[in-house]
C-alpha cells in the first residue's frame, strides 16, 4: 500500500467513525437541542454528493466510507428532526 492510500484510508476510517459517539449519545439521551439542524442537513447532503462522486468514479474507498458516513450522519439528522 502506498503512503497516499494509507493516509486516505486512515482519514476515511477516522472521519467516518467520528460520528458513532454522536449517534450513540443522541440515541441514548434523545437530546438534540444543541445540535445544529442546518449543519447536519448541509453535511448529510454533502456526504450524499461525495457518495455520488465515488459511484461515478467507481472508487470503492469513497463509496464505502461515504455510505457509512451517510448512514451515521443521516441518523443524527433524522433523530434531530424527530426529537427536535
């Protein structure tokens, strides 16, 4: 594995798993008052576009990382809409 691929893979793992504590916290407490709806709406849309970009390039690392991130960030967005 080249250095660039290693760095990209590590970045994908870290930025994707970074959402797990937020999803868990919101799921557990049902508290979303301090979460910005606009930020999660924009971010989730951006991740969906990154996913589309990865599909167009047929780049599995981009596709996999953004599928997982879309699921996690989308979960927070849905929970924010549900619990307000």
